[in-house]
C-alpha cells in the first residue's frame, strides 16, 4: 500500500519527452561589444509543424534569428522572420545556415562559460536552453 501511494506521487512528476527538443546547443566565444552566434538542432516530435519566431537573452544588446543567403558568390545573412520546423523532423541551426545572432555582447563570453537563452515557438511556447560556449 505504501509503495502504491509512492508510485502515485512520483508518476505525474515524470516528464514526457517534449514535443520540441533542443539538442547540441553551442555558441562561439566572443568579446564584449562584438557579435557571436548560437547553433542548435530542433527536433519536432509532433505531427504538427511548429515555428521558431524569436529568441531572447540578457547576454547581448540584440538577439536575432538569422538566415544565410547567397548573392552571386558572396555569402550574407539577414534576420529571418520565422523558421518553420516541419512535423516529425529535425531542423539544424548550423554554421553557414540559420543561426541566432548575438549583437553587441554585454560582456566577454569565454569558452566554458554558461549562457542562457530563451527560444520562442508558436505552439511549444518558451523553451529555455543553456548552450555550451566552445569553438
Ligand atoms: Cu547572423
């Protein structure tokens, strides 16, 4: 009986794998007043598409979701309004592709230091991540 009561207390606390999972989040180190970027994988376990539409962090004056584009043989980047994560798929934010840009870091961001970023999804809502700072 005691065990049963314990189980009933524990089971609701076990969390299911999220509908949206963020994996392998990392950022490049950067110096104060400079820019850097955040990369990660978004795994959508749901049968419904979701959209990443914003990112926020206290680490920099501005945080923007960016996409990379080619103009002739020049590579540029620009803010992406929203990034669709298709149902049951993984979307990679990676060097040379989509990324989250940190503009004007408020302090030095050194290798091994901790960072906190909040990602905003239309359906999944806010997801807080702690990317690893590395090269
Ligand atoms: Cu960028």
